[in-house]
């Protein structure tokens, strides 16, 4: 499984690294709603989900520790 | 694995201090964070259902929680940012109050909240993180310390990450690691306590009740996690990311106050309450793997599409899929609406069975419906107000944005929950 994940990352880098958008062309990508991650206010939502669901990780939230959940 | 994560964290700390010294010769750089920022956050959460784990898979799951939080980010120089946050999570819980349902005010009943001391408590937590960016802003190091405490649980954690940006900042690759050292102060169901070693071996009013009960001898729980992250700009309007987390936990992974009832043991009741046959018993190790991806597309000046998918599995037999979509709608220069939908499903843990379905001969067992097979849907709506001129001031801080979000969560096991969160973002002049 770990090997497959590493392969996935290598493929992802290889396939996409040819794309190059210049800094001055990033006006849409720099929109606050285009951020590839959680906003500060989302911390509460991901925390309650970590309590109520088995799955954690890969979303920027808690992966265990710090609470009795999970 | 544990050693590898600890070594990575130490190396990260060494690189962080070395890079700080190296970068100190630069004359001028644009600051990573222009000025200090403060976020005041607050959430209110409530839930209800009929499958409380504390009463073995039946009973009220009613819970209310309020969480005031403050997050302070301070630029220490052009390259370094210190972020400190403090959070208090205060709750009242009908479910956990039934750790001791025999309060004498009304007949004990799994569907009725007790007035016991365990019915309310506060979780207090604090985090401090420090990040350093290289001169060309293509490398970022960060370290993090965290500590939290509640009446039956204490945690201290350390973490770090290293991020590389390349391909004209079109590609980002990151590694992260976290270690948590947690401790339980076990609280057991009230009726079982006399049957622990050294106890009286007798629960008043129930002469035939004689469970075989032993307390946990090890109360620590350690969690080690390692993560990979890559993001890529795919076009002028499209960008995505992939991330993977591996988590290994060891120690006391059972929740000591969650009851279990066996089908092959005679029931004993006190009032309307069935007395516990045992508590949840789970393996003392668990490995989890999560792989997720995000894809965001800027449709036009009014609409953006944000999507997320995650596949998760662990060695307790659980697999899950998570999918979410959010479509921010800019209705003016200041206001944005955030409708969202999230789908989640999971298979049951190997050790899960509903109320009174376990056998006393099993090695591991739980009736916690958070580990059962279920499907959940979550619907959300939010609104955000942004004032780029920060016209409203409190002292030297100007308000830059206010965010309000509401989510309704529904599980096919009957659990319903809702959460409302408010955030106000201030920037120092």
C-alpha cells in the first residue's frame, strides 16, 4: 500500500510538473476560496467529525491525540 | 515507524534553526505575514440519538457543547511567524452523565440524563506553532507544540512539517510528523466499581449481580502520525492536492466508561437500568491510513467549486469514503455564501456489535455506534463578510472579516447533530 501511495505521488508530480502558470496569471488561483486546505472556522467541523466517525486524516484535521476521540 | 517520525521531527528542528541563522543576512524581504492577526472563534454543537456508547448501544446521546477559541498570529520578522491558540470546549452530556445513572433524583434509565458529576466538563487546549520561510519563500519549516486536559484525559503533542515549493511555485510538496503522548484517568461505570480489585464485590439492591470486572492497568495512549502532501496548479483556474496520512496508535484505545452487555449472561437491573456486564475492550494497537484529494475550480467571478474526497482504512476492519463539495457564491464585493454537502460512509469495526449482541467469550468488544456501519449526510450553509479597508476598529485592530457557518449532520443510525460556528478576523494596523 505504501509503495502504491509513493508511486501515486511520483506520477502526480511527473504528470503535472510541466504545467507552469506565471505569478501574474494567478489572479483566480489567489482567490481566498481557492485555498487547498481548511479555513480556521472549519476546525470545529472537523473536530466533531473526528469524534463521531472512525475516519481521520488526509483533510488537515486531527489524526488522533489531544482528545479521547478516535 | 515511531523512531522515524521522532528523527524527522528533530531534523526539522535542526534545519529550522540553521535556516534562521542563514537567512539573517538578508536586507529586505516581503514579510510572510504583514502584521499581527487575531481570530475570535466560537462554535455551538448539539446532538441527539438513541445509541449511547456509555449505556452499551442504547440510550440517549444528547450532548451540547460550546467552544470559544482565540488564535493569535504574530510576525516575529520577515520570515518567521508565531501562532498561539487557546480553546475551551465546555459540554453538558446526558450520555456521559449516565456513567453514574443512580443519582436518586429519578429512576435510573438509559434514556434519561442523570444529574451526575460526569454530565458536564470542560476540555482546555492550547497550541503554539512556529514557522520559518526561506528567503525565496520556496521552503517552509514549522514546528508545533500542543497540550490539552479534561477531567479524564491529558495530552501533550509535538509536531513538525517541511514544505518545498518549486516549478515557479506551481507545485508544493510537504512532509509532516506528529507525536502525541496521552494519558487516561479512567472513570468506570458506577455499578462496576465495587467489583474492581479491592472492591466490596457488592452493588446494593442487586444480590445476584456479580460481573467479572478488571480495571485497565496501562492508561497511556501514544499516537504517531506521518503525512505527505502535494499540491499542483493545473491551469489558471484549476488546482488540486493529494495527501496521505499514516497513524499508529498504541496503549489504552478503549474508552473506560463505555458499557457492554453480553447475550450469554443473565441480565441484572436496578430500576430501569441494566447493569453493565463489562466495559468496552479494544486492542491496544491501531494503524490507520487515509488518502485524500482536493480539487478547486474557479468558475467565474461569482462561483468557485471546492471538492474533497478521502479513502480511509484501518486494521480494526473499518473502511470509509468521504466526499464533500462546497460552492462559494460571491453575491457582492463583500458578501460570499457557502452552500455545502458532505457524504460519509464507513464499514463496522471487527469488534462492534449492537446492544446485548456480544458474547462474553469474545476477546474484544464494543457497542459504540461511532464504530458501527453507517452512512451520514451533512448539509451546510455559511455567509462571509469581508471588509478589505478594515473600517471597524477595536483599539489597533481592524476587523477584516466575519464568517458564520451552520451544518446539519444526519446519520442513518438515528444520530442528528447541528453545529453553528462564528469567526471574526482582526488585523493589526
